[in-house]
């Protein structure tokens, strides 16, 4: 079974990438998901000490954003 934190990374990465990817461009969706994932780990978890900063948490968000990027590229073409 997937941990709650992993599920959140999956949903946020895919959601952000899909929303920005469809509205603007697939690449912008991917970049936005990556930035949000990095900022969450650095600012919220590390600097504000409200969680545990994990590189794998960032990587999960980024990879899920990449999954949505591929989906948008396939659906929209090009």
C-alpha cells in the first residue's frame, strides 16, 4: 500500500503538470511541478522545519510531473 506522503507527491506532481501543461505548454507544466516540489522540500520541510526534507520526495513529485508531461504531449501531439 502506498504511504500517505507518497500519494500526496503523486497527486501534486501530476495535477500541477497537467493543469499548467494543458493551459500553457507541457514543458511549463513539467517545470512548474519540479519547482513546486523543490520549494516544498527546501522551504517548508528544511527551512521552516515543518516536515522531513527528502530528496526522494522531490524526485517523486518531479517524476510524476514527467509522467503528466508525457501524457499531455501524447494527447495534444507534438
